[in-house]
C-alpha cells in the first residue's frame, strides 16, 4: 500500500502547490493591472494648462493648501471634496458653512501679505481680481490660476471641470456636471408643457431703485428665465445693464424677480409700494418674488437650485 500511496500523496501535493501558484500569479497580475490612486495622481502632475486669463500655468503637485479669491471658486472647491485644503477665502464667502472658520484674505482688493503668509500651493483667482495684486502674488513665487469666466451653463460646466483638473479631482468634477445636467434636463422637460401664449414676461431686478440693474442677454438670469419657459422682457445685449424705472414700467412684466432681499429689508414690499408701478401686472397681481442671489449669479453647482427656485416662483403649478 505504501508503494502506491506515497506517489499519490506526492502527486496531490504537487497539483495543490501548482494551483496555489497559479492563483498567486493571477492575483499578482490583477494587482499590476489595477490602477493605484497615488500612482495615477503622481502621473497627473506636474500639470501645465492655460488659465482663464490666457496664461500658461504649471501646477507641480496636487494642491494641499488652496487660497480662493472668489466665492464661486470656493463653492466649487468644496463641492469637489477639497474643502480641507482651503486655507484662505474671500471676505464675502458664505457657503458652505465651514468657510466661516477659514482665514479671510480681503475682498476685491485682497491682502497680498496675508495670502503669502498662508503659503498656498495654488491661488484660485478670477478675471475680475486686481491684476496688480495677482502679479505681486506671482512675484512672491505663488502659483496663481485664473478660473475661466462663466456666464452660461455650458461655461459653468467647463469651469467646474477646469477646477477638477487643477485639484486632481476630475472624477468628482464630472459627477457634479452630470448631476447638474440631469437636473436641468428635468426642468427643461417641464418647460415644454408651457404653451407659447402662456409664457410669462419676467423682469429680473438685481439692484433696487433708484439705481436699478437688471439681467440682459449673456447673464445666468436670462438663460434661466428662458430655460423655465418664460420670456425676459429686457432685450439688451449686455449681462447686467442699468435700467430706468420708466422703461421697466413700460415693459409691463407679469412677474418681477428680485435678487437682493438678503441685504435689503422688505425688498418685495418696497417694490409693491412703488407708485409708478401700480399698473404693472406683476405689482397689481402681487407677483413679485425674492430669490437667493448667490444661487443665480455664482457660477457653481447651486445654479440648478437657483433655476428651481425661479421656476417655482414664476410657474408654481408647473414646477410643484
């Protein structure tokens, strides 16, 4: 029995070891093929790209410390999951809640010395920031990246994906854009149910009397009004034109949308009380609404919330 049992055991052991070896090779092969996050991130940097001001900028590594000079850039950065890296923000930053505990670096005229002291890997700027100040930051050795300007939904998507590249969060950026597009598509479908003759005329007031400013062509508000199935009564080829009161009254809008209620007390009541506006349909029928300004002027993920808020104000029955 020993003569045939020992060879049999030896054969079983051989095949067992061979099988283990094969599994180990398969496992090792799978591990080699599977991309490692750290390796992928290392390969992405240094990253050279052209920013919103047309400057070629090189980012050496994934930013670990970020200063944001504009509230919109801050919102996007947090949405991308990079909030822990933000060490400095604009004085007017108010979203998300965490920014209240972040170092403030000033408003449009930012504090260069304070920003330099924070030693950021990247400073997220904007085309409207002080050019001399931005140059001072560059001269101090900081990497300054101007995020492309955005005044349409497509441009906002591009700016979010641009920030995704800068911060090494392209997957997160793509997800945010896809979610925004999906939500906007739902709104557009509902808008199709509104007949042409039922489309309301809307006047958007972004700054109150006596210096009234409104939303013209090329503004988020103009695109939003169109998207929800309404008509912007202001047909002016500039985003935020000043507008005389008598001109606004003559347009006889069905709905008036205000975007300054957070800093003007009783904004809606003030518009409803304007003597010269009493025959305007929107005032006569009390169709004056204040919506959150940040959601309709900041190029970021919350723009969709702004569209929803606008839609429910203008067409409450359609957008329940």
